C-alpha cells in the first residue's frame, strides 16, 4: 500500500490570500485567517508557493504569509 503524504503549511500573517497566479496583482481566490492550514502543492516563482485549501481553492500564496516553506 502506497503511503500518501501531505505537506501542510500554516498561515502566520493576520490575513493571507490565495491568488490565481504567482503575481501580486492577480485575482484573489480565497482569503485566509491566521493559523489556517493549507496543503503545499509545489514551489512556484521565488517568494510564492502553490497551495490547496480544504474547500478546494487551489492557487498561489506568498511564502512570507505561511510557516513551513
């Protein structure tokens, strides 16, 4: 049986945004409160990571807004 590993990250900023792309001007898909967990999907451009929220929102978050990157 293959073991699936999740790589969780936690929001450390008072508010964080999951964006459509790894650019500050891109559309906000979700706003997250401090201590919300997101699943790390893959690295993105410097300063960003692709993540997935439990409600299904998948996009990009600034690495300075989360712990564990």
